[in-house]
C-alpha cells in the first residue's frame, strides 16, 4: 500500500482496480449509444472523479447533449436538464420562495427548489442565455449552495455541472464571463467524427434500435472514488512543472516568454494549477498508477488552460489559437527538475 502525501489515506491495489473497473463499465454503457469521442469521454470522467465541472464546446449536432445525458444515466444519481434560452431568469434555475396559505388561514413562506437541486446538471447551450442568468450558476458551482431571499440552501453531493455551448461565433450567443469559465475544470472541444464513426452513427440512428443503458455507480461510490483521487501523492517537481506552465501564461510577470507576451492578452490563475494537479491524480489512477507524472500534466494542459487564456487580436488574425500557445509552452518547458531550477528564466518565474 502507498501512503498519500497528506498521510490521511492509503491507496490499495483493490481501490485502483475498483476505479478502473468503474471506468470500463461506464465506457461499456456509453458505447451502446455514443460512437467514438474517446478523448472527450476520458476528460469527462477525469473531471467527475476530480469533483470538477466540465464545459463542452462544439457546433450543433455533435451529440454533446446526448453524451452528457447518457453519462448521467450510467450514474445512479438524480439528473436535471436546463435548456438555456435568452428569456431564462436566475430564479428559473435556482428556485424561488412562495407564500402558501396553511389550514386555518395562516400564511407560510416555502422555498420551491429549482432544477439545480440534482446531482448531475446538464446546462444545455449555456451561452444562449444572458450573463445575468449565467452568473446564477457561480455560487452553485463553487460553493455547492444557492442563496435565495438571504437564505442559503445546500445542494446535493456529489454535484456536477456539465455544460454545453456553441462556438462564440455562432449567432445568438452570449460569451461566458471569465469568472464563470474559471469555475469549469475543463473546456473540452468536441470535433466532427471520423468517416467510419459517422458511418456507424448513420446506421444506428436510422434503425429501430432501443438501447438500454444501465447505472453502474452510486453517489456513495463516486464520493469514495473522489476521496481516493485526492489521496494520490504528487512529487514536488511535478507540481513545480505545473506551476511553470501556468505562470508562463501571465503576461507582465518576470520570465514570461516573448511569444506569450505577443500572443496572449491575459493568462491563467491559481485554479489552473489546482485543476492540473487534481486532474493528473485522476488520470494516473485511471491508468493504474499511484503517482502523477509530468506526462499526466502535459496531457491535461489543453482542457485546463484553453478557456483561461485569451489570445490577442493580432495573434487571432494570424490564426493562432490558445491551443497553439499551450502546445508551444509544453514543448519549450523543461520536464526535468534540475533543468527547471537551473534555468535563470524559470528562477524569475518561481520568484515573482
């Protein structure tokens, strides 16, 4: 058994096997409905086991909503779908207080829970609603509670917000505020399927097939697996590597590369480091390891950082995306501990 860095839990081989078995069972159930999208599914699972929220972006028709609703069915949890529209109000999702007449004529105030009071929330087309309603999710996502009429109401545990959105350049959308984007652990880009995948989609969706998806995990089991993820030890040099990547995105700080200064308007905050490390822990366990490697951090840089960085107008005009900048940072950041500590530029980054 391996002792965690915090010293509170042990990670047994049986626990690792349980997490891997849960992943395989979920994938088996999802494959009954979803064709391909393996990377998207893996990032969704990492987010869930890390106790994070996930934002999926892609053009209409790529089965984003179907993927999330099917995933919710594989978990024995309460599920709520919120269709975000331009006329949706904050109370429509958080709930509201009503006054009811009791027997005898007395009036009593009662809170009517909104659709946020479920374990899994599908926030469908979240960028179709104005920022005022989008902001109603902030407290729920961060604090796992909502405040209505000066009264705080706790939400269910586990609690996940799995949101979908169309690309910003589509008509009739409202860009998510930066503070809200930062609450999402991952931003996952859903791309078009390959030819063979689309061929299989066409076959399945045009035939009379009624697929039954079974639940494979309970809420208690998910909470146990989330605790297990946080018990995974992480070496200091891996955390330092995550810090090196994130701190290089902060324009105006010491040691930031010239290409970042030219191409990035602003960079990622401390949550990015936290989510890189947590996601690395979940990815390590899902791959049967009890320690986090630099490769785990590298694989998660895109989904963790792409919505926490904004490219400049000049860079965007040249066709440079945040993923391009992230990939270059990963290529040019030393992975060895001694190289990071010897490099004068990184000494400035860690000292600033």
